[in-house]
């Protein structure tokens, strides 16, 4: 947040409880960011192995293996960046939050600290900024549009989607669970 303020974006944030966030958004974020969220303990080993193989074969950046739990650990406790030291701390904090918090709490924290646009933090702030409504009232379409920008919220907008964002929208729709995940107590 301090980095965004220094970059001149300001900070717009709003915390809301899990029960005041649309179940549509929870389902869309799981479909877009971590389809196995309810079934792993912080690390999706299949995704990590795939990303590692891609990294070794292409000699590029390590991409595509972060779970919602890992992203929560990074967003709450760590600095931005992709260095190996930060990744080690991220693994440590991921283990801690997976041990101390339930899946619902991890999702609640994630949805309240993730950046949805330049200096825009939390589902409530994003819903009000982009759709002029509370996070609890997001439709399926609005939720999918928000989830689609999460990989690059500084450059992508749910209101002005690029071809890539539209492709993510379609993928999220097709992968979105119809039922509310069982790892949560309520339907938001």
C-alpha cells in the first residue's frame, strides 16, 4: 500500500466480513486464481511442478503456481517481488496461516487485502469503485470481471477489458463451481 501511495495512486480500501461478500465473487476468485483452494493445505504441488518444469525448460520467470493462501501470505506479511528469499518467507507464512486459520478466514483476508486496481484494496472498495454497489450485491458477471483482473490489476480493468481479460472471463465462467464450496460455513 505504501508503494502505491509513493507512486501517486493513493489508497482506497475497505474491509468487509466474509458474510458481506457475494458468493459469486468467492466462486469466481477460486475459479480464476486457485481451483483447488479447498483441497490443498496452502500449496498446489501439481501447479508448482508444472511451473517449475516451464521455468527450467524456458529459462524464464517462475509463474503460475501461487495459491490463494500463498498470495494472502505475501499480501499481508511480505514485500512485492519475485526473489527466492521472499518466496521462502512466503512458504513459511503460508504454512502458518494454513495452520492457524480456516479456509474461510484465509479467503476473507485475501478478498480484503488483494489489490483490484492501482491503490484499490479489498472487495468492498472494488465493488463500490467499479460497480457502485456493495461487495455483497455483485452479480455473477461483475464478480467474474473483478476476478479476471487479479493477475495484473495495475494494467487491467473490469470496465475496459482487453482481449486477454475477456479470455480470462470466459475461462473463469467455464471453471466456476455452481455450488458454494464446502470449505466455507456460509454462502456470503
